[in-house]
C-alpha cells in the first residue's frame, strides 16, 4: 500500500491462504488464486499438505513464484505448540527445534514471514518464563536469518499479550485471526487495536459465533465494525489476506468462491476506511471461472490439504 502527497493511498493488494477448502493439487490452487486476481498466497508446512508429506516441499516456492504470486508467509504446523509452556526441557526443545527448522526453510527460500501458533485448545498450559525463553531463541534466529516471526491469536489471546509485551524486536510481529478473535475476544477487536503497530499478517474470516468456521468476511455473525474501527489502515502496509473455507451449502466451483473472497476484502477495506476517516483510490476488479470443495479437519484441527 503506497501513499501520496494528498493523503490518499491505493487499495490493499489481496492475499489468500493456499488451502481454501477445495481438493485440487497445490499448483492448481495457486493458478486459480492468480487468475482470481490475488497478489499473494501462503502455504501450510505440515504433513497434510501433500507436497510436504511426499518430500517435495522445496519445490513449493518455485510453484508460487512461477505464477507471479508473492509468497507472503509459511504457516508452521502447530501440533506441538503447547510444549512451549511445558515444564519439561525436553518437550520445550521439541517445539523449539520444529520452529527453528521452519525459520531455516523461510530463510533458504526467501519467504519473509513465519506464522506460528503459541497455544492450542481451550485450556493450554499457562505462560511461563521458560516458554518466553523459547520464543526469545526463535526471535534471535529470525533476526539472524532475516525472517519475521508472527504469533497468531488463538483461543488464549493472553499468550500473545505476554509474548509481545515482553519481547521487543522488529522480527517479532502479530498475525491477527478474526475468526479466533470473534470466539474469544475481549471484546473482539481489542487485541488488534492493542497490537496494531506490530500487525504483520491478517487471517480474515467469519464464523457463526459458536465455532471456528472460517467463512468469508461478512457472511457470518462477526462484529466487523469493531474490527474495522481497530484496523490500522493508516499504517498497515501488508496484504489483506483471507484464511477461509466455504460453507457446506455454497460454491460448487472454487473460482466463484475466490472471486467472492476478493469482493468481501474490498467490502472490509471500505468499511475500515469509512470508520477511520481514510480514503483510497478506486480499484479495478477481475473475473474468471472453476471446482469441488472439502473442509474436513485433520488431526491438528486444521483443514485437510
């Protein structure tokens, strides 16, 4: 996003996570993302992504970039993330090693950001100084590698507060997930407002107020005006990025879903600019057309890829 002397900025470029609920090979999903007009995408580095599972993960960056997409971030697997807060040094070392490997992957392939979960479930272990030391080690590795570590809010936003309050680094940032925030916000939008200056990645999606549906923004019950009022349009210079799935009753074709996703991102940006008194230049729209979706959770609670 770039400003000019009149104080008007061009609209945000759009991104979308590469798993959006349709069982196509990664290369086909990326092609569809590009054809729908997105500028960036991102990839799950867990074994439910076929290319990761089959030992082909080093081919992923070239697939993304060959289509003219920016590789916005890698999302680390969070199977072991509660071990950050374990009393056992051996367990803490497991997740430290996992995330250090992911940082090294980002550095090797010039991927600027690694998104990580720092807790999972409704009742994760509480924060501890020993866990903070694990994160501090990861931040030091990120600084040395030129990677930014972005911690995502999940069911315990206090864990995000604890880390961002205690570690100050340009290589430690915030990944805001709106669907998670709608379920456990304090109220919704408060965490985003608190850490707006460290916002690096957005996971924009909606839900029914009961479970983590990851529907398109505005298609559920989320309090979007609260999020829009908190969203730092004056300073945020990244992509507006979706992490979304279709509902079971919608969208026979993946392309229709992707195009509607861009429409919903434009809707959110317009709402945020209206409520915060900012202006944006008009943005063109693109169109295209495709097919069959699946949103089955895997063993980690993420969606199968």
